[in-house]
C-alpha cells in the first residue's frame, strides 16, 4: 500500500511539474472498435498486451473513460473538436459520398467552421501530424470537402474509412493528397512506421518545436487480418481460427504501440511527451452484418456493444503516460471523456480555445492530482440510431440516465426530418449508479424519485440545448 503522506507529496511534486513544464509533445493513439475488456490490463484472460500494460503501470489507467459517440465518425469528430459531434452535424458513420441520398448523408463532413485540436496547437507553435483512419468526411481526398490538412494537420497519411482490402497489404492510403499505392505489412505497423518516421524527421529538423501526433489505427475493425505467427500463439485458447485472428489483431496493435514508445525513449522524447491511448467506441457485435465474422471483441463487464447507449457503446480503454510528470500506477475512476482532450491539451500547451466555442469537455488534469474535474455540464450522448431502445444518455458524477425518444431511428438530421426531431419527446427514463453498478443492471428510477426528477430536468435541458445547436443538412434531392 502507498504511504498517504508520500502520495500527497508526490502529487504536489507532479502538480508543480505540470506548471513548470515547457510545452509537452502530445500523442493520441486511438483504436477502432476495441472493446473495454480487450486488453490484459482491463481483464482479458488471453490477449497479450504487455506494452499497453506497461504504459498503464508507468502512467494512469482510467476505469471510466468515454468516447464521444458509440460509432466511429462522430466519435472522431468529437475528439478533434472537444464538442458533441451533433454540433458538427455528424450523427453516425459517414459513407462514401459519391451519390445523393434521401437523408443527405453524402454531404456529411467535419466542416471548415469547426475548430480542432491541431489547429489550436499549431497557433501555439506545435508541428502537427496524423496517420491512420480519418473518416471525418464523405468525399476523401477531394477539394469539395475539407481534408486532414484543412483540419490543421501539417502532415497526413490516411484512409477515408477502413484499411482496404484488409489490414494486410492495404492499397488505399493517401499521403498529403497523393495516393501512395499498395503497402506491404499490416495497417497498424504501417501507421506506426509513418508516425515514427515523421517524429524522427521533426526531431532532426526542429528539435525544440513541440509536436501533436494523432495515430488512428484501423484495428480491430473488420475486415480483420493478422500476422500468422501471432495467430498461432492463440489457437490453443481461442474457440476458433477467427477468434484467434482477432486476439492476434489486438496484440499486433500492442506491438505497434510498443515500437512507437521505444522510439520516443531512444530519441529522449518520452520525458516530455504525453501519450494517450483509447478507442473510438465499443466492440462490434459478432456477425451483426455479413463481414463481422471476426468480431470477437468484448465489453466485459459492461452491458451492450458498439452502437448502444449503455456504457459498452462508448466506455472504452483509456491510458495516459507522461514519465516524470504523472504518478505511475494510478487508477482513476472519475468519468473522463475524449471531449476533454481539447481543453486539456490547450492548457498544457499554454493556449486557449476561442471564447465563442461551445465546448462540451473540461480539463481532466485535476483527476491526475486527486481532484475533481470542474465540469460545467454533464457528459451527454444523443445517438439517434442506437441498437438499444434509448437514444439519449447522460453521465453526471456516478449517475447515468438513459432516455428514449418518441421517434424512429435515423442516421442524419436534415431539412426533411428536423421538425419531427425537434418535436420528439424524451420518455422512459432509466437511472443507474454506474459507479457501483458497472453493467447497468438495476434501474433505480423508482427507488430514487427525487434524484430521478432532478437528473431528468438536467438531461432535458442539456439535450434541448444540444439539439438547438446541432448542424442541420439540406437535402439536394426530394
């Protein structure tokens, strides 16, 4: 057990280190469809993730870390902007926009009006880069819609959505607007290579300039492919070859992370580099669609999966490492969100977002100092295409509220359904103490009527404010 007096002293030292530290390098590593229970340090009985386990041991593991949506595109837009993705008009995953659709989804993209983390950090003197999955627009590598470079990335190496035809030898990467053709190897290692090479060039050319790097792995999203030598190690514990391939897929991500962290150390960068690892949403449901036959991710002990508004949809792994600045081995149980990245990183970089921005996150660094995060509003999700019955969810302290909308599920808000969306009432409220009831198994609405009434008012108020500020698309066809 850690001596309390020593812990208090360590926190005081860490706090002063935050204040005295020059602008740190900042790295965000995000997986695609990684389950809350898919890492060894989050309880998986078979998948080997020694690098991420060590990252957690040397830093912080968050037990209640949340993505900004239960599906990929809005989750990424929310992370980059610090705002609910609904404000940006990104309500669901973005299809390729080469054909007009009745619901205007071919238009959906992160618009130039949005202010992003890389844009703000560039103004503070940072070099910026991304490698991996973009999925923030429907027209990728086109002048018609903003691209990663328009969102503030000096250098980018990306795909629109998944690595294709699979994680092995993908052919659809684009570097700074130019397709690079077939690549050899597996996607997470290719992405790590690009990130490593960029950091090495950046360090050689401008060693004093801080950097922001966004590494967005495609794994373990379908279509899954994994190195055969790793697959072999799981055949004795997996139920079948596809499950062994999934396990190997996650381990391959761990190896890519390990390679990157080793390079930071070799370049003497790790002491002044904040590295955060997380996922865009919860795990895919096995066989939910024909090509999801490898989706053996688990959300244990949470209820639901990807596309749900119960916690399994967006409560994900969250690990932070900052040697010498963050007390190692911490386990933080406060609710922290990817919405918090923008205000937190701005504070670390010594800059501020524009005052007019309606941000939905808060600086989460106090949580690493055993203090409460100063939130001006609860965490709120409005996912109109949820697989469960409740499309709206709110986390306030340890309380979680779910609400159903009296409306059919839909994937976009546009001029054709806006009136119906705004008229829809919130009903069938449920209340959970997720601090103690992790799998949301006991609805406490009737046992705590006063609390339910108070939180219901708060949810309705914040949902209506969000809905009023949500971007609406205009259809091109009727």
